[in-house]
C-alpha cells in the first residue's frame, strides 16, 4: 500500500507526534515547535550557551544571541547531547498522553512537555560599551 500524500504533508508540518526530538546531519537551524504560539527556527551559529541540570527548573536552557529557550520535560539529557552535537533538527512539545507505557532505563526517550521562547531585550550602545 502506498503512502497517502496528505499524510506525508502532515508529517512534514507536524513531525512525528510521538517524538520530541528529530535528528539530522549538521542542520543549519534548530526548529522549535511549541504546541501553542509561534514556531521558530534559529541558526546553530547563534547559540551562545547550552546548559542542562535535571534538578533545576527548567532543566534545559539554550541561549541564542537574541533568544533564550527554556525546555521542560523528562529524560532531556538526550536532547542536550543532540543540541551540543549539532544534530537536533526539530524540538517539539509532545502531549503527556502520547507517552507510551513505562520505559526501562535503557530505552528512556526524551519527552518535551514545554518549550518557552523568550526574546532578549535589546541592549543600548552605552550598556554594550561599558
């Protein structure tokens, strides 16, 4: 049976509903897709810092030159490694109801519950100088 063209378009737009992270080979941009609000793709070259601490809120933080991205969810170590390895293509919020069963520690897959996108405030020339 051949794939339905409409399903291919839906998957291209929405991605795999069960997957919070899709990987690729050296993508130029990181595509951020919260469930509600604006989707945003930012260039990897604009990343200034990536931090991961599973015991903090939020556990994963990505600082770009113009944006700060905060990510909440479970098993985010894989997301962190995918970003710092420049392999992550798309980060997508996945509803908790899409989680499948209880996974063993060997098979823990990342799940992004919330993506918060905050634009940095523009700094004045005086602040930058001193």
